[in-house]
C-alpha cells in the first residue's frame, strides 16, 4: 500500500519522477540495522542516486546513503552498504524479469514508516526519459497549471 498524504516521509527521491517515467509502483520492506533506523527517523538518509538490483535472485538497494549515527559508537553501520529488500517471490520474479528488459530500472521513490512503525520503501518500475520527453511533460504540467488559473478566474 502506498503512503498516504498524512504519512511522513523519511527520505524521498523527488528527482526520480522528473528523470524517469514511472510505469508501476510497489511497496517493499527493507532490512536495516538499529543505527540506520535512528538515522532514518531523523530524516538524514538520501536515496537520490540509488537504485535496486538483483544479487543471487534477491533484490538489494544500492547506493543509498544513510550517514553514521553519532551515538552508536562501535556498533555503527556502513553508510553506503547494499540493503536487502523484502518482497514475495512472485513480486521478485516479476521485477527481475522487468529489470532484465532493456531500458527498465527499479528506482526507489520514497522511504517511510507504516502504521506499525516499520520502514517501507516505495519502488517504481521506471523507463528513462529523454530530454524531449522531459520538456513535453513540463509543458503539460505548465498547461494544467494555467488551465487551473483560467478556471479560477471564470468562477469569480
């Protein structure tokens, strides 16, 4: 289940929707150490340059940056380690098949805490946008904004 508007995001990848066209989204669990959860609750984690990849039939989040937790002393975590993603076998096989196709990437869109307090990650199956596609989506967004302004003007 995707996060509601009332949920507080621990980390977001805002650039992903600009750089990629998201075809499908799904929620996954993520295996974290205690100090990583503390950093996530503080909102210090960054998933801007990260992606999910497969290693031995399992999915891992690669290149996500969770800075070290100051109070963890010697039990601290490694900031850029690969973190395992928790999904059902059918979901994993579906995502692996999609990743192996050309031009498809598995991009993290956000990390948040669900109602039970567990860290969840929203993944998107994405295709990279070209420069022209980005311009086109920007024009469409601007037109929607302008159309809203015009409609508000008529109501007055």
